[in-house]
């Protein structure tokens, strides 16, 4: 069984997500976190690019490993947390140097095409990790494993756009929570709430319907929309 997946994002009026480009300046910087807390979840999930914001330098790796081979089996360092921070990192490129993100233990979703050195590094820092595919990630399998291994029933999918788009096109998003700030980006080349990797042929999401479940005007002029999705 998979968790109930809510994609939660805060965007400009033109659907862009890079706050530094928004004009006028002065948008509510804490809105994303306040709504995150209001919705509530057992875990939140981001992709590799967003994960870089919480990790060390991009060119850093864990130390070389010379011990016995490490089995490609799920490793759970901590159970029973109030919430987990889940990060997709297919090939094991993120080096953390921290035990958690905002108090939420880190869980890394990997393919089996990852080095023993990286697995040893994750274990050494006390991180949990799960496997969800040989060389690429099976997102449905990742969700089922999170539910089975950690009891996650309610998950906030929080970007970036490529990760969100992958779950949407796989028919795995049950709800969308989007707060639109009274700002614009006005440029190009910046991720939206849902994207796909460059060079991939367009594949529409298998959506049969989107039903507005709530609409709220917030202080400062932002509008918070929530939609229930029915996937085909």
C-alpha cells in the first residue's frame, strides 16, 4: 500500500518556484513552511536537486571503503520518528554531513547502482536508505517501501519540478496543495511545479479529474488552492 501523496508547492502567479527571481520582492518567505505544518504528514519528499540545498558540496564524496561487500538491502537507522525527510538520490551523489533536516531523520531512496563506499558513508552518519530499482527508480515501489518499512501513510511531495512531474506522470499524486503568491517571475528556464527532464518526449499525466476541495485567500494576498486528483 502506498501513502496518500500530497504535492505541496508555493509559486509565483506564472507558476515559477525560484523565490530570488520573484517581483515585487518581499513575498511571505515563511508561507511554505506554515502550510506544510498545517497540512501535516508522516514524511516529506524532495528530489536530488532540491536535496543538494541540504547537503555538502556537490563535488564531495564519502571516503573509500575497503570492507566486505554491502548487501543491497534496506537499512533503517531509526524508526518511530514524528516525520522523515525523504530524498531521491538514484546513484548516490549526495554527501550529507548532518544527521537530519530540521529535526526530521533523513531517508535516502537509491537504485542498486550505487557504490559500497556511499552506503558505508550513509550508515556512518546514521541515515536510513531504501532501494527502489536496479539502475533507475521505481517511484511506486519507493512509496510502497516507505509505507511498509516506516509506516508512512501521508507524504508531502515538495519538489523540485522534475521529481514532482515524475510522480504525477506515474499516477501517484492524490492531491495538490498550491499557494500562489502575488508575485511574478517573468523569465524562462526556471522550474515550475511540475516538469520533466530535458530531452524526454512529452508524456501527459494519467489524470481523469481534478476537483477543487478548498480555496483560501491568505494574509498578504496569496491564494491557497487544494485539489483532489483522480488518476486513470
